[in-house]
C-alpha cells in the first residue's frame, strides 16, 4: 500500500474525491494544485497510516521512511531548497487533517526545519536576520507546546521578561538579537522541562511532529468531539507536510482567512480577516486583532486600519478571482486560508465553509436562484437538524435592554442565562436544567463540553474566525466574541464591564446577531418564517412524499405546529388534559370509586371538559386528521405521593386519608411501564374509554356544525398486543359514535386504529390489522420493549453504551434501524398484507429525527409526527429522504 501522496509544482497524486484517504485538507490542497492555483508543494501521509500506526503499537513501518524521503525530495525539487541545508534550508509545516475538520486534533507546527545552523541560512537567503530569528523562536515555542507537550506559560513568561528587561511593549519592538536571546532562553526551558535538548536534527523534528499528529487522534479532546459529532474513531487523520511560505516577511507579506460568502448571514459578499506581516496562527489565535478584508466591511464597522482591498489592491484582486473560481469549482461557499509572501499569493486551504443555519438557508436558495445548483441540491444541502436554530425566538427589538458592552456578532441567536466561567461549571449547572452563558477570555478545544452545555458563549478576545466563533456556529449556539471591554477574572468568578460588576450566577443576555451583551434577561419574539425559509420549505414540499404531522395536545401547540406546516396531528395525548388543576379531583374520584356507577359519576364531570379540549383542537386543525390517543398511563400517576398532598386531596374529595392511601397502595405497581396501563385500562374500566370516545364525537359534531368544516378524528388505542383487545375497544368507540350521531342527527368520518408499541403487536400485525384502520408506531415504547431498556433509567448506562460503540447513537433519539426497525418493517408488511389501504405513521420522538425519518421513507410509512418545533425539520428531512 502506498501511504504518501504529493501535491504542488504541477503534481497532484490525489484530488477532492480522496477525502477519506487524504483527509479534507490534503484532498483539497491536491485539488487546488491540480486546477493551477498557487499551492506550496507538499505531501500527505494518508489516514490509512493512522490506523496502521495504532495497529502496530504506535510505530511507523520502515517503508514509510522511504516514502517520506521521496515526498521531501518532491518538495525540494519544486522549491530548490533542501531540508536541513545550513545554507538555504527548506522549512515545512506539519498539519493534521481528518475527513472532516476537527478541533481537538494537534495544532499545526510551522517553520519546522529550523535549528542553530539553518536559522543562519534563512537569515542569509531572506536578507532579514530578524525574520529568521523570529521564525526560530516561534518554531521552538510551538514545537515545545504542541509536540513535546510542555507548558506554554513558561515561554510566555520568558518572552514577557525579555520585553520588560528591554523596556519594550510590543513583539514588533524586538530585534534580531533580542529574538536570538529569546531562543536561547526557550531552549533552556525545553531542556529543563523535557529533560533533553531541543531536537537539532531536522528529521527528528519531522518524525516527532508526524507522530504527534497521529497521537492526537486518540486525545481526550478529539474523542469528546467525535462523540458529540458522531464521528467514528476508525476514520483516522492524515498528516500534511508542506513547504513554508512566509507572511511575516515585512509589510508586503500577510496572512488571512476568508469566506466566499458571509458565514453568519449568508450574504453574497466576501468575508474575511487578515493581518499584515504575520504568520497564520496569529489570525486564529486572537493574539493580534485581525483587520477587515474588504473595504465595505471596514467602512461598515467604521474601523481605521486599512482593509486588504485598500492596502494591497493588486494581490486582493488576484485573491478575489481565486474566491470566485473556487466557488464555481466546488459549487459551494468556501472557507479559505491564504498567505502573501512579499507580494506573492499562496493558497493554504479551502473547504466548504461552516455556516449558521440561516446562512445555509440563504446560500442554498441564492445558489439555486443563481443557477449554480439545482433546487433539489438546495434542499439536500441544508442540514435539517440545524433548522432548529431558526425556529426559536430572537430578542424582541422593542424590549428594553440594559446593554453592558458590545462584541462581535459571531454566531446568531439570542440566549439568556447565568454567567459561568468554566466549562465544567457550565456542564454541572446545565445538568440541573439551568440556562448558562459560558464566559471566557477565549475558548480552546478543552471547553467544547461546556460550550455544548451552555445556551450561549461570550468571549473577551478573538475575532469572527476564532475558536469560539467557529465552534459556536457549528453547534448552533449564539456567540458574542471579542467583547474587549470585559475584564474576566475566572479565579474569583467576577466579570467587570467598566463600572459594573457581575458574579457567577448573575443573569445576562447575549445577542449573537448584533454582538450586544446585556444585563438580565431580555424578552424574545417569534422567528420570521417567510423569505428564504418559506422558499426552501416550498421546494422541499414539492419533493417529499411523507406527510408531516405533529404531536400536540394544546390549542397553542397546535397553532404553532400549523404555522410550521403540520398537516394534522399524529399524537394527541389525553392524559395531560387530566392533570389540569380543576380536573384532577374528578380524575382522582374516578380512580378511587369502588363501583362502575361511582366511576361513571366522576367521568360525567370530566366529559364536558374533555369535549371542550377536543373542540378547541378540532377548530385549530380544521379539515385535517387528528389522532387522539385514549388514556395511556397507569392510574397511580394521578394519585398524590407526598403526605401533605394526601391530606389536601382527601379533604377535597371528602374521603379519609387512610382510604386514599389504601387505594394508592393497591394501585402500586412493581413495573408500571409494563403494568396496568394503555388498553388494559380500557379493558378493565370500559367507562373511561367510552367517556373519551363520546367527548371526541360530541366535539367533532359540534365543530362541524359551528364551522361547517368537519374534523377527521382518528381514535387510537395504546399498548395493544392482541387483536381481541382492539376489537373490544373498537366496539366501544363505534358504539359511542353511533350514539352521538343518533342524538345529533349528524354523522362524520372517523377512523379507529392502534399504536404498535409492543413486539407482539408488530409480529401479529397481520391479525391486528383486521380490526384497525391505521397503525401508528409508538417508537418510544417499542424501543423500550424491544431492547428491554427503560427510557427513564437508561441515562445511567446509555452514554457508556454509545462510547463503546454498542449503539451508534442513543436509540431513544435516533431509531435503532437494524433492530427495532425490523419490527416496524414486519408490522408494515404484515399489516398491509391484510389491509392494503392501512394507514401507517410514526408518533414516537423519532418522528422528528432526520435519520429516523429517512428510514420511515424507506419502509413506506404514510406520515411522520413530530413535536411542533420539529415540524419544519421533519418536512425538510422527509424531502431529503425522498431525493
Ligand atoms: P487548522 O486546521 O487549525 O486551520 P492549518 O493546518 O490550516 O490548521 O494551519 C493553520 C495556519 O497555519 C494556516 O491557516 C496557515 O496560515 C498556517 N500555515 C499552515 N501551513 C503553512 C505553510 N506551509 N506556510 C505558511 N503558513 C502555513
Ligand atoms: Mg486551517
Ligand atoms: Mg406508548
């Protein structure tokens, strides 16, 4: 097997299609080189070597040494320099690169190949001694930090000391001799902390760095990131070794990062940051504040330092042409890294740019309208799950705001929460369901778990392309970065903004769209669902086959769902209606009644209430199907648990506390999930389902008469395991319908069906279908009963199961397609075998999960049902599944 692939200087051993083998960075460097863009020559060690490295006990096979030597020879041939040559040394960067860009991997090492001899050669050939020694000290520090794992504070301190001794304030005040002395000090630190002198052999340097890249694949940070993003550990990373180009060779040199469209808003305008006389890491690390790339952006921000467009118009023009070419070539918005060395432009990276959900939407719609992509591609490109970000409220423009300061609008959306200063604290509080804002000077990959737990992220330093900004956009968390007026003291947990002081736990609000940071919580408004969102949803609706319904039981939820495009209700749970304060007493009397008469009397009090509930829902869902599930949970859930509650309830119901407790004791179950619930209630207390059915039909007839639009009730019996259960309940429902129709003189269409949520029901679906008009897969219970895992108790071990790869994802979030999925397939097939027109849907949590929706499409269900806010996600995912 070949492990090394070259690029640059007219050679490309790979291209964009080789991302799995070369990683994203390597594949795109090869691609850019192959379309004639200026890419410094280099080579990629493939991801396959990463796997082999671990197989062989973290060692490299000998053959790799030969291949790397050939790779270096390629770079030497193109550059005319030699690696380790004291007279005219080749320097390289060593860069990691997995299939998808991954924080947590080893940071890039620049200027590798410098030692006490080659630094003199670099000084001579560049004619710039200061530049050579500056590069050398950067290299020693980076290598010590990234490859040797030494504490970088020691280096920072040494540098600060050096500046203080000389009375300097800025790095740029340092001269060649100053840097020479800093290098000497750095080397002493390395020797003291590492126990060996800084490696002077350039090949040792290179192999050390290559090993560190592969080693970082199994770092904790990388593992956390992979877990959060469903990236398999088997992918591995590639290593890129590439000739250095220098953005730090004076005022005609520069480095920058850019997007071909605005990654925050999606606006069709170049967007980027650059720094004159700097190396790449300076821009992302937030050490110096980067400048705007375009004149328009600089003017809009009323910033003084010249944009690249103004300072280097010619090179900028060249860069802009490259932007257009790359966007046309990749047919997507690109995220680009470049360096200018003494006026010469070099491309160092391109990839599809991360973007916010609203930018993704706008870019997809714009590109389809520009003719760059088709409408289907536009639909396919927007991550359905990420739509979530657009559907949530933003700050009410008219609400009063107590603005503390303003930073950069790094990731849109608004969030309020308690100030926390560490990722661990964020996680801890989030576990208690507390909303928190993570406040950091800047974030690093170690903070990822806290960023995930937080509702929003606020940093004092760093630009729009800083770690915090990029990660927050990827996660869909609002973020304000670079709020320079914040003085953060994480140790004492104090945040100062001018004359104001905030402590841990104080509530703040951040607006990632404007960059504002406010004290207290600020009111929010509903999102705008027209515009690009409406356009894309329209295109999605044209291609999707699956209908999308919602799980809702209040008129407000129903209205929200309709606004989001729900085409009916797939699950209206009725027990929620029983919990309402004024009704719970009637429910409790019903439960405590000793006789059917007693039960009926209590139910009679509930009937008008239920009727009103259903009538309200039918009105909102006019003309659409509404699936109502009859009572499902075990009765004891309605009884009090605390002593004080018992006394109160007993008094309200005029029974003794003892009797109440006795009855509660009788209802106690060892395993309520598998106990007296669902259809089993209907079988033992038929009056309950009879009352509910009557309420449904009275409400339906009433709404039909009042509005002229007949609702389509679909009465659903839960937890059925046998046909006989369903037949008995169906008879109850039909009887109630007939009675109501006779009393009112009006009939309407309705269906009676069942949930399929027990393995037996799935297997016996052919039989059960004989008594059913529809099946709705209750995948929450079906997952519980098929795997035998109680959802409420799963939290303790499920994460470990996912980490160990036993389940790829939490089966309660994303359907276990290969296991539970089989039951669905069997039931669908057998059910339709008996009754070809049988209507099939899914009403578990999975109905809003894109991967599960793809499965529903594949097995030919008629609809999915999702919670109101997930309805648009389901519409888009259903369209993507149909493509
Ligand atoms: P990341 O994946 O973190 O962006 P990169 O490997 O892209 O890491 O490197 C970070 C930065 O280092 C690049 O944006 C670029 O500015 C700089 N860099 C990397 N390789 C070179 C090189 N060969 N010459 C000059 N600068 C480089
Ligand atoms: Mg990069
Ligand atoms: Mg259920």
